[in-house]
C-alpha cells in the first residue's frame, strides 16, 4: 500500500509487520490502496477494525478471508461494519462460505484438478497454495476464499477422487465388470493411490485426510451379486501360485500402514481393527482355496 498508515508497522522493530504481506497476497491487485486502507480502518459495531483483527492470531484468518473476497471499487463499501456480502435477513455471510452451487464452479474444479496433480506428484507437504494457484491459473486469494488452508484443500481433493472413483464403479453392470474395467485402469491416473501413500508417510491422520468420506466403489455390485443369481466369473482354468503368493505378501506388507486409512473409507464405525484384519485374513484364505488347481 502507498498510504503508509501506522498500523502496518511494528514500531518497536521499525519494520513492516509480516501479516501485511499476507494481506496483500490475498487481495485482488485491482483493489485500490486507498479503498483497502479505508476498509482496514473501518470499525465494527464492537469497535474492532480489520487492522487490529489482522494482528490477532485468533481472528487473522477471518480478516484474510474477508479481504480475499473484496472486489475493485467495493472495498470501502464492504467495510468491516457491514461484514461484506449479506445473507437472508441482512445478516453478514462469512467470506469463506462456499459460493452458491454453480457459481465459480469452473474455477473450483480447476483448483481441485491442479491440486490433485501436484499433490500426487510431489506430496502434499511439498506443495504450496501458490503453486496450486499458478497451475490452476487462478489468484491465490480465490483459493484462500474457497479453502482457507492446504489441509482443507487436500481433504476436498481426496473427496473428489473417492467420489469420482465410486461413481465410475457404480456405472458398471456388476462386480466382475467393475473389476475388469477398473483394476489397474487409468481411472484417476493413480492420483488417489499416490496421494494416499504420500499422506501415510507424511503422517496425515486418516480422519483429517478423508474427513468422513466413505467409499461406495464395488459395494453396490457386490451386494447385488451376493443377493442375486449364483453366477461365476469367466476366468482362466489355472492360476499361477507365484502371482498369488506375491499378492498375499504385498497385502501383508502394507496392511499396517494403510489399514487406518482403508478403515476410515469403510462404513463400519463399530468394528475394531483386529476384527477387520481377521476378516481380511479369512478372505485371503478363501482366495487361496478358490484358485487351487482342479477346483
């Protein structure tokens, strides 16, 4: 800003406060400095201004989110005393509330796709929101407005991939077709698996990564097959014991790492990890028996 109001400065250290740079990063470049300065010093009914709230850790994110929603020529009009956009009854709407369905959906989709690609290739910990903004060709302020934090964006990306994968699988005729057309196929370019692996090794807790997202992939077709006709799959006559042994070894090797995340995806909140492990073991035993020669 060019008006140099004193609230920008740390008078003890004789330097601009670091929060000012964060503020300028999220504000639209076309918002005039005078309008922004007026907005920052407009008091609420409680006597607070965005300037004072910016330097309070408890309210800084609120100010940044509101600032990211300012548009050219409206900063002063959308000052702190009216709280920005109005909802029903004239009540202020927080700036981070998602826009109505359909509004800015194209930008949000671009953000999610760009984030999925970057998170999968580099790992969430090594990706910044500015990189996502550049890849999606949107402003950093827009990402901050929609998601506020990288953790929220990561959860939204995982939800998108799980939902997309589930929708794709639900379109298949039956469980056999779903496996035939989806296992190893280029459904999401492997992004979900790579992001899950990054998250495991970066220590992202399952509930924070998936945030209640449940996988419906295969489930509807499995239940339909189990409750319908007794139709066997069209498979080869003989199986390779080396392939089966490698599959069993792979499942066993990664189970402890991935089990908390896979359990989070499952809709079985009352079951213990030990119980699920026992059932998976029994399923693998059935697989060994079902693939035996001369069955």
